[in-house]
């Protein structure tokens, strides 16, 4: 047989853990009896004795009095156990959320009393409010991120419109692709340019401005528009890069950028190009892909005393040239050399196929868009 004192101690312990207690009110005499935990829930000194059933209303928050009235009216009718939730202001002044279950004590002629279980659920309701607020904030953040992404992509589209299909020049076919990062915050300043020049050559250029978001997009717009203006001078690519470097150093302080600028002579098939800290183009010839030896050239905005060299690469029928920014090959989950190997393997499949569709297949072969960075690709096929 269980010791009554031990059983009482265990019951009191269970009430403390559940933050609940029991109460009893005699409807005929008005006498009341509370367990120790109910006194703790109400913040009431046991020496003052329990509250009468009618006195509960003085402790209930005004907005919840209707719930208390409905609870008491139902239980004194002696129908069945009833429950309600309301807030009480304790003797200490703080407000607690209570869940109360009352059951009539029946006798011939009607109920003689009320037995109840009272539980303090303040912590649970507080946690629910915190969770609800967190969900609301998360939803707002997602909506804001979607709106920001829409604005940034719309701005990029206005500055850097995606060409429809390929650019056809004499004995040359060109396809370009801008691949936005999967994460909104990672949209950056990658850009490209492919256009026919007045003298019959083709301007081929890509670049990547450091940083992400609207500042990077704004700096990208300045660099790209400056390049378009500089091409009208007829200056070689390395000279254009030197001018762009001066622009970054003196007008875009704190910014750096990579770039490749090239002129393709469609008559002689010579690609004259210069680079500023960008990965070298990949040449696919006779089924073999390899990076071109890069001419010297440092990041735009890094220094003012390092010249940019010019390289001349003769091309021939069947060749394919692939230019790209680092977002194509760099991933947090793999080494850059692994990314380059994947690109070169995929690039070998491009010659002889539709370049526009081929770029889509290349992106799929290397794992799709980069979650952390955007990228630009520019493919040039030399026809017979």
C-alpha cells in the first residue's frame, strides 16, 4: 500500500510540473478549498485563504469577463464539465493566461458544489505568440525578398536586355546567356556585350563587378555603358581596359571588377583580346577544350601602374570560343578546378549544335545556376 504522505508529495510535485492545481467551491455554504499550486498560480498568500467563486471576477481581465460568466452560468446549471480560457491579474500585478475546467458536484435536488482544475498556460501562449510573430516576420521577409528580386531583375533587364536567339555575323555565330543566382541577395554585377562594330568587327565582352545587390548593378551599368562609348574610339581592347580601370579607380571608389574585352575580325578570324583578372576563355578545337593563355592584366580598380597586354588568337572554321564570369565555375561545394573541368567537358559538346540550346545544356551539365553568384556566358562559333 502506498504511503499517503508519499502519494500527496508526488501529487504536489506533478501539479508543480504541470503548473496546475485543483479547487473546490461549496455552492450552499460558499466555502472554498484550494490546493497549494492554485495559490501559486494566483500569486496569493495561502494565509489569506482561497477566493470565493463569486470573487473570481475581480481578478479576471475585463475583456475576458464574458468567458468567465458563461463558464459559471453553465456549470451551476449542473449539466456537464465545462472549460474556458481567460486572463487573470495576480495579486503581484502580472497577468497570467489560465485554462479552467469546472465540473458540478451533483446531489439530489441539484449541484451542491463545483470542482475545478486550473492550469497556468501563460508560457504556452507566449511561445505560440512568438512562433506566430516569427512566422509573420518570415512571411514578410519572403515577400520582401521576392519583391527585391523582381526589382533587381527588372533593373538588370532594362540595363542588360537578354537578346533573342543568337547574333549572326559573317561566318560567325554568337550566343549569350545571363544566369541569375538562385538567392535574391546574391544577384550581382555580371554583364556581357556582343555587338557588330562599324568597321565589320564584333565587340565581345563580359565582366563582373564586385559585390551584390543594387550597388553592384548600378556600377555594372556605368562600366558597361562606358565600354560602349569607348568602342567608338576604335581603341584596342587593352587600351579600353586601361580607361575602364581609371574610371573604377577615380569614380567607383572601393569597387573592383573583372572583365574580358575582345575584337573579333570576322574576315581574318583573329580574336584580339585583353583581360582584367577574369578567367581565360575556353577554346574548343577538334573536340578538345583548353583555356587560352591569358595576357597580363589585373583587376579593374586594383592599381593604376600595371599595363594591360593584348593577345591575338587566330581562329579557324569549326572552332568554338567560350567566355564566362567566375560565377559559372565557382561553388562553395567544389573546387574551382573541378568547375573548370566540368565546363570544358560540357563545352566540347557545343560545336556543330545550335548554340542557344547548347548553352542551356551546358548549364544543366555543370549543375545548373549557382545559388551564391550570378554568371554570364558568351559563346562564339566560327563557321566555314
